[in-house]
C-alpha cells in the first residue's frame, strides 16, 4: 500500500484559498540528526508525506523512532536538519497558533487553576480577563470538565488533565491539532472514552489532526489514514488508508476489519523489528 | 457534554481527584499541631528529667529558662540584644538573598551570564564564609557592616545556586506551550519560566534564611561588642565566661524562638503563594 494522496475536502470558496490540489501540510524529505558528545542520532531520515485538510492522520511507530521529533518539527518547536515543511504552501518558520500542540507529558501550568490554564492563551491573544474566562468555561464544558474550573492540575486525575490540555489547545483555534501520544499514560477504559470523545470533537470541528501513538488499535480506530514509522533512522515504512465507516464508536471496535488492520500493522512492525536488529548492529550507537 | 457514557467514569475520576486533595490538605494544614506536640513532648521530658533526676548546673530546665527569659525581657535587655541581632540578620539576609536570587535567575536564563558567573561562583563557593570576617574586619573592624557583609555572602550562595538551577531545569515543553500560544519572550519569562522556577528558588531562600541565623550568631561570637551591641550571640559567649548560665539559655531560647517563628511564617507564606505546586508536591 503506497502513499495515497487525498484530495482536499474543501474546495476554494473564497478567492484567497490555496489551489485545490495543494495539501494543507507537505512534509518533504525531512531529516533530523541530533549530535551530542560526538555521537550522532539519526532521529528522522527522508520523511515525506502530504496531509489534506480535515484528515485524521495517525502515526504509528515503536518507541524512539522519532515520532515526537517529527511532531515538534511540524509544530515549529524544533528545526529540521534537512528537507522542507510547507503549510498551505508556505515554509514553517516557528510555532504558531494555527498548529495546536498537545505534548506527550502533562503540560498544564501547575501554579494556575484549570480555568486560568485554559484562559491563558486568550489573555496572551489580548482578550480581557472576563472574556478569556468565559471562553475557558465553554471549552471546559466541551471536554466535560465543568465544575473543575477552580481546581489545580494536581487535584485532577491523569485523564482529566489531558482533557484540560485538550481544551487549552482547542482554545488556540488551530487548523491542525498535533497530538503526541496524549492518552499514552491513561488506563484502558479512560483511554477508550477519550478516543470516542476526541472522535466526536473532531467530527464536529473539521480540524486536521495528526495523532501519534504506539497503539495499533488506537491508530486504526481514530485515523482516516495510518503512517507507520520504523526506527533508526526514523522513516516511514507504510502509508495505509483506513476504510472503516464513520461515525465510529463501540461497534467499530467489534468490526472484523479492525482485527484485519491490527494483524496487518503488527506484521509490518514485526518485519521491521526483525532485520532491523542485524542491520544496525554496529553502525549506530545511541 | 453530550455523551451520557461519560457520566460514570467521570465520577470515578472525580473521586480519585478528591482523594488527592484530601492528602494534600493533610500535608498542608494538619501538620503543625503534630510538630507542636513533638516539641512540647521534648520539653516536658527535659523538665521531668531535670526536676526528678537533676541536671548539671550549666543545663537549666525549660521552666528556669522561661523564668530567666521573662526577667530579661521585663528589664528590656533581651529585647535590645535581639533587635541588635535581628538588624544584622535582616540586612545581611535581604542583601545576600536578593542579589543571589536575581543573579541566579538571570544567569539561568542567559547562558552568557551563566558562564561568566560560573568561574567566580565555583571559586568562592567552597570557602567557609566565616573566614571573610577577619579579612573584612581589617578594613571595617568588627562592626555591623562587616557582619552584614559576611551574613550576606553566606546567604548569597544557596539563593544563587538554587535560583540558577531552578531556571535551568524548567520543563522545555512548558516554554513550548507558551510559544504555541504566541507569547513573547518577556511574557514567557515572567509568566512561565519564573513561576515554574519558584519552588526551587524558594527552597534556596529558605536555606539562606537558616544560614542567616547561623552567621548572625557566628559573626557576633567573634570579636563581639559590649553591652546590647553584642547581640544574642555575643551575649551568650560573654555569659559563658562569667557563668551567667540563665542569660546564656535565655538568649539561646530567643534565637530558637525567632528562627522557628520566621521559618514557620515563611513556609506558611510559601504555601499560600504556590498552592498549585504545593499540592503537586504533596501528591507526588
Ligand atoms: N534533544 C535530543 N537530543 C538528542 N537526541 C534526541 C533528542 N530528542 C530526541 N532524541 C533522539 O531521537 C530519537 C527519537 O526520539 P523521539 O522522542 O522523537 O522518539 P519517539 O518516537 O517520540 O519515542 P517515544 O514513543 O518513546 O515517545 C531517539 O533516539 C532519541 O534518543
Ligand atoms: Mg515521543
């Protein structure tokens, strides 16, 4: 299964819109090396893919294959060593509110209440305090956290903190949501609920989502498309469209197609892990 | 919230969260009675031992110390001694800690300033700060300014080193969150880096506070003045030579009481100021 470039869901309504054949995000031959103490790690090598507007893209890969690095580069937090990154045809220069990032670790400000955390980006944007608070309340309601406005992050469970972080990220009104294993630390039940909720929010928003995970079922259940990455150097080894109907919910999880996708991806990852160990035996210490 | 399915697990999450709060509240608010009980027990045992078995003449019982302290307070002597000491402490602590925190935060943010200060700091850090006193005394005599300089020097290091390390170790992703929101450099520094660095910086200030008491005492003990200018430290050494043990113990009790009160006030303030982070620490 090779890269399948999707046509954008929206055709140009205004004259300012980019050409219809242009993907929202184009990643071209992206490479990233880290050097420290004369040791070099090839975190990413020749990574290329396009993301059309409105797509839910899952990126699946083993630990250490460069998933976070890739997302940090798309977010503009880190710089690529080579290759290019085009957002609506323009090179990415740095972070921006058009790309809302949810980090792998909890990143709420522990000294602020949940409400102040979610309101903060609005204040940065020049909104009045009261207005920012109102917006924060609305967002907290969408993620099911009403009643916890005055709590501190330390008073919330892991799942609740991730909801709050999602609310804060949604408050940036991004075009693209970048999510780095946001449910990785949650227990299985909370995780499934968060997946369903994210699906619901995404279906209502028209957002483009790039969602990183190392959980095969999560990647398939959420995604329109799954990119599989291999490690050392981090690169894309498969690009698969997920042809499960929408809306997705509990019944989707029992769909026999889910199991097929699961074994297909499992096989890909297994193949990748096999020869990988031999090939990299001496060349790449990290 | 539209999905009804979310109702139940949220209740579960809610309960977990509240347990976290309960534990933290216990840590924050129910601790001092226990500490007080510990202190009272110790004093009671001391008193009991002194009045039944008996103690050497140079060790007084708590009741005797309290009586002596009350007499010295009534005569005004203890208050004068204590205010002479506190004046040195407050000046030395404020100057040393303020400089330390400010330079520490700046050098944590600016790599250039950090590298520049690294040399002088590593060179002077291992020197016992009390050795500065005779050197400064050559030029200022055993005077208040000399003592204040030494106290300030002692306070500088924990304040500087902790503030520096605190800013250096601020979680990168918190800064990225700020960048994502479009926050400028100054706003990120003031509203993200500084609050994130606060707990460790405050821990450094607390260490400085303890050192200020130690150095207040030590600088008074060496080349101390006479009369009330001696301060609590000077008075204790003088009382030892004249055998006025009740004065010695009264001064000691005053130092303990002052130090304890200041530290408790400080911790209480910190608890108010950094409630979110305190809760996190209590939970972790
Ligand atoms: N700042 C850095 N300096 C040096 N090496 C780094 C740095 N960041 C990442 N790496 C290396 O790059 C590789 C990819 O790291 P990355 O965090 O992107 O992996 P990941 O796929 O997100 O892993 P995980 O699933 O465990 O989060 C790893 O080998 C890591 O050690
Ligand atoms: Mg990662």
